[in-house]
C-alpha cells in the first residue's frame, strides 16, 4: 500500500506522506516513494498542460516525519545491509527534493526529527503547528547529521548556533523555531495544513517564472549534494561504532544509552 499520495489542483501539487503506524518514519519503501514523488514534481513544473507551480509537502497530524525507521535500521545492523543506505537511498531523495525548481512549502505537524527535520529544511518555506517540534536526533543514536542539514541549518542560524542545536539534541518547540528563523509561520492549534496550503496557493498563483529564477539564485543544490555525500561517509564510519549500536539497543529497550566514545 502506498504511503505517499499526490494531488494537483490549480497549479499546487500536494505531496502527502502518510505512515502513521510508524510515526511517519522512513523505511525503504517510503524513501523510494518520496524520491519518485519529488522527481515527478520537478518534471511536472515544465509540463505543457497543468504545470506544477508550487508544491506542498505534509505529513500526518501527529508527525511530519521522524526520520529513519529504527526497526528497519536494527535489522540492517544485524545483517550489515544498510551501511551505505544514506548514499544509496537518502541522498537521491534529498537531491530530488532540491531539484524541484518552484517554491516548496512544508506543513509541519508534530515531530520533524532526524532526516525528517532535514526534509523540512530542504523545503523553501515552513509553516509549523503550535505543537510542532524539531529535533536533530543524530547524537541520540550515535550518528552524524545527514540529508544536507549540515549546510541547511547553518544557512539559517549560523554555524555556532547550528552546532549548539545539534550537540544539545533537544526538542525545539514551534515558538522557539520561529524565533530562530527555522519556520516562516506558526499556525494556531495542532494542524498547520490549512495555513501552509493557503501560503502555497498564493505562491502557485504568483509570478512563478520569477520565483524559479529567484530560487535558483538563492538555493544551491550542488552544495547540498556535496555536503550530503560527506555526511554519508560519516554515517558509514559511525555505523560500526559501539556508541551507535548501544544507542539503538537502548532505544528498543526503552533505557538511557551508556556511551563510551567508541
């Protein structure tokens, strides 16, 4: 059963990621479906009829995206199958998102964590529900940043604040995210979809040729792709670390990890 649905209405393409049974975490099927949806969105921007003029990316009311499916990841650790999955599966997904030439708006409800936060930052504008939270989650599982966040986050808050947020690995509530410039708007209540959709519709009705040129000048997909490959190499180095295995085991045992720096 598909976990990604797309609808196109008056130039606005909505991409809905729906995997509530796993808190909208990313398994292989989800990564492949999102990659395909982003690629189709980019291709649709140049369609002769019914072109895509703006994109809205949203999750469920409970979670935008909570990153890697840790159940799948634990199985990969046991089999040794997933050491290069950031390079093989995540980076193509992120590259496809950044290749969309028109404005992309994220509606962030609930948690955006790990690669889910990277996905949100990969969008051009973000509207968060009052109850939304953002969390790096990488140190908590003994891994490094991925999906381009090593460039995207410092671009918004600066390198020093980015390191502070990544090292602290604390949940950032929507109000604080707005203060930091991480979101464009905080919508009242637990659901940002309506406010994000209204913003995306305004963009879809605007001078989208102008928007495309502006985005191409401000955004640099090549720089994101370069840092994403460096991140992938770091993930491979850390995937065999004792700290990472301890963090995953602790998560499943519902206990605090005991890190040794190894």
